[in-house]
């Protein structure tokens, strides 16, 4: 499962410029979206079409419903999904060119391999993957690199939601377990996902009842459950890489140079509410 996790760290880092880079924040504002979070929900949900908050709550899986409802469906009154799809890719490509000037060469070496993997992915039960996979290809190879990484990132994310649902863990509970397991600041996850203190506490109480937490500390059972969820996520993500029969070592190296540059730039905060670890040199 190491290959699936190492590839995730790289494609997730490349994808994440759409949330944190100045170019992407400016593009969302230029499109008329009001505030950071409307930009986030508008950009990320755009491939689904002009959906209501329920579809996004279910697909994203880790945001408080009230937080989603503050941005959707209002975002579609300022810009259409099609406009936001183009805006997010253009902005991400501009950010990648700034953060890693040799990005064109990486795109030339990686896009065909990434697309071969994407062709082996199944859309069943994966709405975010399927929506991104149905988008037209970009003439700009850097925009297409970002989109290929995004499509595979959403495939893995959909698989993670499947693993959580199969384990009977909801979005708030997942964050409670992560915070307890890795000793991370609760506010980074609670506040950035819109959970109230009462909702956060209630999720903790449910996990205590199941023997997954002891107060704010994770139990052996809770740590084992987290490990099983991550193993399931890795297994579901690995399948298309195995079927594609591509040389993942080269892909790891090529995408690693980009991810290292992004991580070193300070664009992405660590820790972050995505639970994304820093990609270190080498």
C-alpha cells in the first residue's frame, strides 16, 4: 500500500494549490464568489454541476451541513459551474508554473501515465471521480497535469468516504479520531470544517460509547479502526495503478519534484485541515 499512499501525497499536494495559492483565491474572487469558502465549494463542486448542498455534504463527507449551506447553491448565482471549471484549472496552472518553473517538462513526462491510470478507475460509488473524469481535456499540458492529479485525488477521496461509511464513522467523528491519533490542534479541523463545539463534543461522546476514545485520547480500538480505514482507502486507490501496469517509480519521482517545491514554498500550511503531510526532499 506504500505506493498508493506515496502517490496520494504527491497528487494531493499538486491538487491543493487550487485551495491555497494566491492565483486560485484571486480567480475565485474574479468569478464573483464571495469569500474563501464559497470559492472552495464552488471550485471543487463545479464538476458536479449546479447541485444543492445535500449532494456536496454527501460527496465531500467531512463538512458540517450548515457550512456547505452558506455557500451553495448561492455560488451558482455568481458563476456557472462551467465557468468555474475553466477558472480553477487556469489558476492552478498559473500557480504551478510559478511554484515549479520546470512544470512543463513534468507534464510532458507524466500526463500520459496519469491518464493511463485514470482509464483503469471505476466510477461506481465515486461521484467526485466520475464528475472530474467526464471533463474535456485541456490543451494546456500544465492545466491537464493538475486535472489528472485532481481526478485521481478525487478517486481516492471517494474511496475514503466508502471506507468511512462502511466503518460507521461520520465526518465529524473522523476528524475527532484523526486529532486524537496524531495529537493535532482540534481547532484546525473543527473550525475549518464548520463543526460547532456542541457537534464536536457530541461526536466525541459517540466515539467514547463505541470504545474508540477515552476522553480526548484515542484507544487501542480507535487506533485499530483508523488503521483499517486507511488500509481500505489505500487498497481501493491502488487498484487502478495495478491494472494500468505503469512504472510508478518514475511517476513518483516526477511528481515528487513538484510536490517538494510546493511544500517548500509555504503555500500549503502544515498542519492543514486536509490532513496532508509535507512531502520532504528525497
